[in-house]
């Protein structure tokens, strides 16, 4: 493989770039170095590496042979539980027009953005993003248009950027002030084939690199298989720098090997902006803020002391248990016989130990573990729940003695989910900006009508023309409208020639992530049982037919049809022409049947629930 990429020396002569390009490449390298040093001074790389280690059980390494090196990972179940609460919900996009003329296109924008999220594998990328946010404290989302997607039509795309590869302006003081940065750099190793395909003019002169000035993957040196030797390394560090010019417009420069591969000001269309609202194509969402910087702090970093304490407590318990199973021995000097070696006296069964005096040794009884240690260990688990905001009931454990009703369980869960609810709200706020960036890419790059699929209970298709979003009529109040003449209260604004004046449609976009109630079948079933006991104004809140329909359709219990219960077959029913039973006169009125009761199939134990 290396022979196909390495070219003869006479073909590797790099054409001379202009002095302006050389200076630009040097300036970008200087900005990259300054942003890297700012992160290094905060020790972010080491903190993130430690967070990743704690998440994956790489912690409490044994210092000696006698050190148990206990690991009771409390961090991973907490993080996984929080992510499942945030991600495992139905999602949709809400678009609210900012002016009356925008409202008629709200449905089209909602369907288009839902289509974009679906094609981007939203749930998969959101899970990755939340792992970065909750573990490392910061997640970075980049928005761009993949011009090769959808058979060359292009697709507004969002990508989860590793915080290790993200280098913003060091003067960045808060996550919501990202757009006030002077520059933002996304530096990531790219395959040489990718660089040559994306930058055909200068990419062929980029050489592979064996090492980087930082570790972009947060991996250990032993796992970086692509950089083991120059023969196997086929990547180079690509620096993608977004800056503002003297007019405040965003432009982008790509640099590798100190070569300017592309400058959007040279290759773009004159008078056209890189981003229509002059926004950096990035959004940062944090877990908890760090004062004075835009980088966040995750749950894992807060749980470091508690995790270390639990591991230390487990070490003490295990060491005491080892001493009880294999106690220490006090051996008298008179016990040493010929061939006796105390170092060979182990707990191995079947040993033959020569003794001169078989009474000259005594086992040293170890001290029992203090009751404070297991008590403090259990207290540490409670502290972890308090720090993370994840009580046992939220992770599916027993909520407490006697708590079985759905209303009581949901009350406990809601009380313990305040931290997760807050994190979800911060996620929605960040995704408002991401949806706005995706909408910008859609309006800028989608210039032809297309069909989009509408998912849901009844899938459908809708024909959308994105070009109309740039030609929305401007509406103004109609001062001539009154309650008597029936005229519209708004009208289109016309220019001097009588043509309708237009504008770009603008929307307030919002990501909806389901509701706050659980959606599992056991909870809904328990809720139905509770509601079936209630009557409002003499009417049942839940009828027995609705409860049977849920058991039949959602749970899958093969119940017979309701009509068979309402009109059961009576083998004793009289056939036409048969005389009445003895003792009952002809024409006597039949007894009035009792009101229909709940079928016996539904007389279930209140403690049970389908799984």
C-alpha cells in the first residue's frame, strides 16, 4: 500500500505557493498552537482521558502484588441510565413562523427537517453526542452539506466532533458565546485518499504523518495502530480553520503539511457568503459549566472522589477476607527443621512441611473489618445517587416498601429526575441552534423540489419545494379592514411596479423529545388499572373494553372478542316453538338482566403487570 502512495522524488516536488498563502498557513498554524496550549494549560486532555478510563473500568490499578485493585464501577450504570432517559423518546421538529407569511410553510419545514434528521441517523448520533456531554462535559456538533448524499442532490448533515479535535478561540468564556470567537479550528487526521479526493489541486502533495502534536482520539499509544510505523500510517493532520474577515464574514481555510489546500474566498462565488447568517457551523452543548471558559464538566469528573472511595473500601474488605482465608503465621525459631523454608509454606493443599517442633507456630488472628467500612461504602452509593441525580427507582430498582401504584412510582421518578430534566432542556436549547444551521444549509443548497417521507403511525409522502422559502411574500397590516367589510387584516406588500415583495422565510425551530411520562407497557397497564376504579360525574374514566383492547393489541394476550362477552352463547336458551319451563306461565315477563360487569378475565391481581 505504501508503494502505491509514495511517488518518485521527482513527482513529489511541491509547486511554490504565493507569499500570501505561506503567511496564511503560518498564521493558522500559530492559532492552532495557541488554542492547543490553552486547552493544555487547563489539563483538559488528561481529564478527558481519565474520564474515559473510569467509564471503561480502567481505574484503581494495583500498585503491589498484594493490592487487590478493586473496581466497583458506579459511573457506567449512572451514565447509561441518564442517556437512556434522554434519548429513548420519540422526537420531532416544531417550526413556528416568525411572521404571518411564514406560517403557511411551517408544515413543509417540519417535514423537511424531520426527513433530514432521519437520514442523518439522529438517534445513533445523539447517543454518541450525549456520551461526550455526560462523560467529558462537552459535546460539539458540526453542520455542513454532504453534496454526495441523496444521489448528488445533497443532504444537510450534522456530525459529532470529538472535543479533542475542537480548538476554539482561547478567549472563549462561555458555551453560549461561541459565535463571538475570532476563529474556530477543527483539526482531525484524515486519510490521504480522502484529502486527495476532496482537494484535487493541492491534496496530491500532502504527505503522511506519523505523529500529531496532540492525541486526537484519546487513545493510548499502544492502541494507535495506524501510527505504529511510517509504512502503515496513511493519514495526515487536516486543519480546518473558520475565521472572520475585516467585514465580519465567515470564511474557511484548509491546511495540511503547511500547504493551503483550499480557501473559500478564492473558490467561492463573489458576493456569496459561506454561511448565509455569518454563523460558525458549530454548536457546543455542555453538561455543567466551568467558570471562565466555554468548556463543560461532566458527571464522571464529579464522581471521581466517590468512585475512588468505594474502590478503597472494597480493597480493605478484600484484604481482610484474604487474611481470614490464609492467615499469617508466627513461627518460632525452634521450629525450623532440616529442609524447612518458611517462604514455601503457602496455602497450597497437600504440602509436606518438615518441623522440629510442631507446636512452635501460631496463626495470627486478623482483625475483623470495622462495621464503619461497609456502612461508609453503602453511604457512598447514596452519595453517588445524590451527585448524579439518579435515585434507585429511576434505574428500575425497588422504589420502597408498599409503593406499587403507578402514580406513586411516577411521583418518585419525577422527583428524582430533576437533574435529567434540566440536562434535557439544555440539550433542546442547543439543538435549537443546530436546527437553525440545518435550515440554513437546506435553504442554501436545496434548489429543486423533492419528495420527502413522513414517518408515523400512517406514513405518507409530501412534495416540498425549498426554493419557495426564499420567495415568501411580505405581509403588512391592512388598515382598511374592518369588522363590517370582511377584508383580511393582513395584505401583501407591493413595490412601485405593483409586484409582490418577497423575503426569506424565518422560523423558530425547536426539537421535541417526547414527554416526561414513562412509555413502557407495565407502567401504562398499572395506570389503566388505577383509572378503571375512578368515576367522574357518574361515568367510568376507563371502560373495560378499553382495558381489554390494550391487553389484546399492545400486550398480546389472546382475549376473545368483546361481542362474545356481551352476547354469550346460552345452551339453555329456548328454541322457537318450545314450551316454557314448568312453573313459568306463558307470556310472563322475563327477568331484567343485571348490568354488564367487568369480565372475569380482567379480575387480575393489582400487584401484577405484563412485561
